[in-house]
């Protein structure tokens, strides 16, 4: 559900609403109305897209109705597999930041999982309200506004050979489009269309143009991708630091 940017924004917002549930506040928590109002306010998706999104989460059992008497608006809660996945996502992002500065954030979250309940809503709302995160650079958005495109661009960046990369083109080695399409369960035609559009912009290219098996990425593409990811990592870090401070001071709200 995080594989396209629109779904990322809706998923993180939905989870934040769930964690913000207050039994004393009627209508709080994850409801269609609450999610729809936030998503439409930031022009991320239409009302019908939000409704379809909730229905899909219910169909795949990522969501279920909240226990207790039926009330309007209906409130939903994540199933166990969804909660575990979101916790793993936050933990992985903290671990990535730890690699940069040697911090112990991931260990701190593992030792005190409740910090996730405090940090995630703050992170999600900060990302939602930040224009530069909501609207990725065009070279990145070309992938991220399509189904599973986020997986593709992250895979490309994970293969970069940064050792001795001093020019405008950075090698990523062998790129097997057929195998990648199968792995991500997307059509090969869809993947090739994305790659062709990116190549037309000059963001990626092939050392062997005829066979298209060895790919390079432009320095500008990498720089814009890193700057965009830094916005999210900063939000993840700031929210976690706030959560640790709140827990230490005994004031989680």
C-alpha cells in the first residue's frame, strides 16, 4: 500500500487517524469521513478514490470494523498484519537515519514500541502538510504517481554504484526489466513505459542502447531523489525525537 505516492499518503494518513482515536471525542479515529476530509483538503485524491481505498483495505483484510456497538460514522482499525508492517516501516526508516549519524533510534523504538503510537501521527501529518513531500520532483513523480512506481525507483536507487562515481552518469549495472516486472507483479509494458519516459527526460539511460541491459542514472536524478527522501527522513526523525521527549516527560499528547 506504500508502492505509489498517492497510496503512501492515504495509508500513512489513515494509520495516523487510527492512532489518534480518542474514546471521549465522537467521530475521532479512522473513519471514511475523517480520511476523506484530510485527503481532499490536500488534493491528493477524490472522494470516490478514498472510498475505493477503504473498501480495498477491508477486502484484503488490512482493515476491519472497530469492536463494540455499531455507530456512525463507522470506525475502522488496522489488522495485526497492517500494524506489524507499519511498525517495520518506521523501524526501517529510523535504522536508515542511524546509518547516517550512528544514532540509536531503531534500538530505542524496538525497546519501547509505544513510541511508534506517538511518532507516526506527527510524522504523517507533517509530511501531508509539506508541499515538497506531497509533490515530488517531476523526475521522481513520474514513477511515484503510478501503480508500484515507488518500488521501481527505489530499486533503481538501491543498485547505484557510488564507488568512484564522479561524473554525470552513475552506473547501476545489469537491469532485467522482465525479472523486475515479475518480482513486483506489474506488467512489463507498464514498466517499459515508465523507463522510456524517464529516459526521454535524460534521467536514466543504457550503456548498451540496443539491448537495454546495463543502466545508468543521471546525477541530477539522484540529487533530486535524495533531497526529496530527506524531507521524509527529517519528518520521521523529528517526530521520533518529539515522541521520546514526550514519553520522558510523561506528556504523550
